[in-house]
C-alpha cells in the first residue's frame, strides 16, 4: 500500500473548520494517514458557533476516552488563561512559578519558549522575540527573521538536543515555529510538526498556536494573520483507545447539528 508522500493541502477559515476538513481528508487515505499535510487557517482566532460545536463534541469524545480536552492540549503551547488574567506577567512570571506542577515527561512547549537555560545563563526566548519584532517591524528588509527553531543561535528553540536526542518515544512533536510580517502590520505563523495525531492533539494544537500568535501580535502591536501548520506525518489514529468506527462517528457528530452563524 503506497501513501502519497508529496503534499496534501487544506485551506479553511477557522481552527475548527480546518481540523474537521483535514480529518475528513485523512479518512479517504490509506491507513488514514499521510506525509506532508499542510493546513492553512485564514482567521485562526475567529470562533464561530460551528467552532464551539466542534470543540464541545471533540472534548466530550476525548474525556469519555480518558484523554485531555482541547483546552489542556492548547495550554501546553501557550498559557492563554494566565495571559487573560494577569497580562504578560502571567506568561513570563506566573507560568514559570507553577511549571513544576504541570510539566509532562519532557516539559511543555510553552516553557521551552518562555524560559531557557543557555551556555551564558538563563534567557527568555519568547519575550526577546516580541521585543525583536517590535524593534524591526517597520524595517522592510526584515520581514522574516523571527524564528522559534532548534539549531540556529538566537532562536527560540523547541527541540532540545541535550534532553530529546536519546528519546525513542515521547519526544516533542512540534519542531519549529516561524513568524512573518505580511504587508505593514499583519503577523503570520508557520509551524512544523514531525508527527501529528489528529484525534487526540491537533484541534488543541491549532487553538494553542492561534493563542500564541494572538499574544505575539498583540504585544508587538500587529494584527493577527494566518496560521499554517505543516505536519510531516499526519495520522487519524485509532486502536487501543477507540475504533476507526468511533472516529467516523465523531466526525459525523462534528459536522451535524450546527446552528447557523448570525452576524
């Protein structure tokens, strides 16, 4: 059985719509998986009635199978609740203070972006990124220098060679984030995942990434632009926890009984 490894593209308006369209696409592929799934979300912070319905339906499914809801998954990328309650202090000070209570096996993406230990001591990658964007936002030549990566000095790293390179399983799936200024005041975010489980993680990932993008844009006095997610491997998973028939039923439930949006 040959899986198309070239490119699969999905374009949608919101996070919920993007997740549902991409998940449906995976149901039509061999083994419900593929390589190089690229999902573009035009308005990632927009939440419609349909999005509410999709999130509620997915949360009910995940919780009933002993998994974390989308809000918990999103919080591993960005602590939106702390930002809403405490502003930047919630991100840069409160979150590190409570980190030991919430960290997983390898930590969280949020903490890897907020605070790191380098050869010269502690530094604050996300804060420095925001300051860098604010400083250079009006410089036409510097549209694409804002990175959260793993190898280039001065990046905001996600992958940590010291702790991750020996892990055969359970290592971070999010590999790289890159911010770009579009036009005069629009900030976009493109991310790369080495592996992506669409039922358990992706909707929460989309939401967390949209919250991170909104945070950086707000603090840099820019508008929120599109979110693009490249999953080098994407899987609509089933097996021990739920059957493929359960996943099909979940997608059908997400598609149905959605009240129309009203302006």
